[in-house]
C-alpha cells in the first residue's frame, strides 16, 4: 500500500463521502421532508461514517485507528437500519434501498480491507 498522507486519500473515506452525498439527496417526498427526526438521524449516522475514518486516521496509534474504523462500520450499519425505517414508512422505494445498500456495502468492504491491512501490519 502506498503511503497515505491525509484521510482524503483513503478510498474508504472517498466512498463514504459518495454515500453521504446520496443520503443527503434522499428526502424527495414531502412526507419524508416532514419527518425531520428521521432525516437528521440518517444524515448524522452517514456523516459519522466519514468522520470516524478521518478522526481515526489522525489518532496516534494503529489501535486507535482500528477502533475508529470499527465505529465507522457501526455507523454504516446504523444508517442502513434507518433506511429500512424510511422504506417501511414509504419514504423511499425498494430500488432506492437496494442502491444505497450497494453503496454502503462497497464502503464496508473498503473499510474491512483497510482493517485487514492494518491488522497485518500490527501483527
């Protein structure tokens, strides 16, 4: 792996940014826009995916970085769970959910790859 100098160079962070952008574009229906609590929770958890990757990158140890990558994975799962609430309320379609889950899965795979790399490097 090439030397990474800033979190913006991490593919998992870049993909999390794409995912977050997609989450922010979600509330198209009037009913969804009125469900302020759900919109805020989905957005906060999506932003948390990106933020935890960035914060972990700037910690002083691999152990801390791994902990924050785990938090990022948890936030990704939380966001996905909130999307099911949106689906159940009729705010998004099954196709919307499938596309967002595909993007979330891609982010998760990239985070998992980074975790595996860091674990190999730490022994």
